[in-house]
C-alpha cells in the first residue's frame, strides 16, 4: 500500500495532525486559509496542506508575510499597527486571521507569527527564538494561543514545531466548534 506521504515532506511530526485536519475539512466541506510569517513557520503550513492530494477541496489560499509593509498591503494593517508593533502576539495574529479569512472567503483562517531564530530579534519574550503566537478564526469565533517550543535558536526545528502547533490548534478549534452552543461560538 502506497504511503500518503512518499517523501520527507511534510515533516514526520506534522503528518498525523495534517491527516486529521485535511480529513475534517474535507468531510465537513469546509475550507481554510493561512497567514504565515517568514520569521516563524515560513510557509510550511500552507505547503503541508497543499502536499495532500485533493487540497483544492479545502485550501482557499495563503499568505507568507515578511515585511511590515506586506502586512499593511495584504493583511489589513494600518500605519498605527506598524508604529505600535512590538513583536508577534495574540493581537497581531487575531487581526491578520480575521482579515485574511474575510478576504479569501474561507470557513477558517489559521495565522501564526513568531521568532524561529537563530537569534533573538529583541529583548521581549515575543522576540525570543521558539516563541509563536497563533490564531484560528471563523465567522463566529476566534481562538488564540502563545507557545514557547523550548528548542532555543534551532530555526528549522522551531519552524516545524510552529507549523505542528498551528495545525493542532486548527484541528482542536474545528472539533470544538462542532460541539459548542449557538453554532459553535467560542
């Protein structure tokens, strides 16, 4: 029997949750959009979702943002957002997720922003390698989390772990939304 994942991509730590997420989205006829930053997962989430045959059934599109200017142009940031930016946090990813979901018309949007390393990009917790802020949104709810991987400045390991954590949050949010009151509001 042929494997669903014939190569080293997506990374093995992502494959179990990726399989669950794609099956959930497909079986529920729902869709997802992704907003990633290059200092965190850098496109691994979108690439992983697209690696599964049939992705066109659930994947609406994604953004991989690098500069503050790209966040203004594509993700709804304002000049005030840029002036007040202090690093990745729940507010940043919440705003990005809401805007991208609306623009792409997806059921859900997963957004991540963090610091993969190898160097810190400032002195705050949010600028320390291994930190990531995540958000998943739908039309009716938003869920956010912040994590520290404990992997120090290992950029590649942090990027993969950020992607895994994001997909886990998406999976859990989808599952919770089907159980919640008033149409799954969280």
